[in-house]
C-alpha cells in the first residue's frame, strides 16, 4: 500500500494544493492502509507509509483507484501478478471501510466496480509490456540483412495502438510524429494487446518500414489519459 499512498500524494489531484508539513498525526484511513500489510510484518523491512495527512476520506473517488491500477502501477513497471495483488489488497481495505461505515454502500460498490474493471486490463497490459520489451531487445523481428544498415528516422513517446491486422500493428502518436506502421509484433504480445492501448515505445524506420526498437510500459486504453488532458499534478512519464 506504500505505492498507493505515494500515488495519492505525488500524482493524484487530492494533494495538488497541499503545503509541506512536518510530523502531523496520521489520518485514521492511513492506519487502515497500514493494517493491510501481512500479519507479523516487520516495519524495519518495509518503507514507512507516506504521510497522508488529515485529508478527508470522502475526497477519494473511484477514479483514483482506476488511475492507480491502470496508470501508476504500469508506469512503475509492476508485473501482472503485482497489479492483481494490489487490487486484492484494495478490496480488503474497502471491506474495512464498509465495517467502519466510512463510505456509503453505493460508493463502495463504485470503488469495487472500478477495481474489477481495471485490474484485469492493467494485468493484461503488463503481460504485453514484458513480451514487447523482450521482443524489442531481441531485434523486433528485423531480418538479418537489415540489421547493419542505418535507421532513416525515429519516433518515440506514448503511442496509441489504433489497428492490428495479422502480425502488424499501427500506432498513433497524436503529435508531430503522426501515425507509425505497419510494425511487426509478436503473436504472443498481440494476444494481450487491445486497440486503444498506449505503449511507451521507440520505433525506427529502416529499409522503408517501421520496427519496434524499444518498449516500456503498456497502459490499458480504458484508463490512459494523455498528459495534455491531465488537470491534476504534472506526471513524469
């Protein structure tokens, strides 16, 4: 839950106007987050939970859970299993909120629906990310006869997958790069990718066509928000 606390403080809109303070008492719901660590955990072996201050729990919305699972965790390189584990911890935390009566039933239902929708999508994207990373490092399917030639152009950044046909993908950067494709992709990754997903990638033009040169996080399209549309804190991708 340290990651969730860090997301809330450093990236969500909940603390955009927060002034730095020293040593305030933790809010009750911060203590509830700490309670989700395994029984008998040694706090010396775990990083201290970030101070959430006295921010009222009512400010937390389902969108924060969606963005934590579908944007923050992929950005941090979380694996599919780690994302699903975080989702389960959040579900247990919601059970605590329900027992305390801190949020209405319809609000808790909206939180659970957000987790149920986003967690599988984020895990799927994480699996695609791992495969694409290895694929790019192995040459991106480029034939040996092209391996020694110079790249004619590059395009890098956050590219949205706009089409898949066979083993080819087309991407849009929605900026000065425009559209890139077709790009050869491994069938293992295509099994996990969905049109609308956003990939942090670098493409190189060689031999008259585009190749995947490097690949990082994959964000599920159901969550991704372009940095130009973000009205909370600045996000560093």
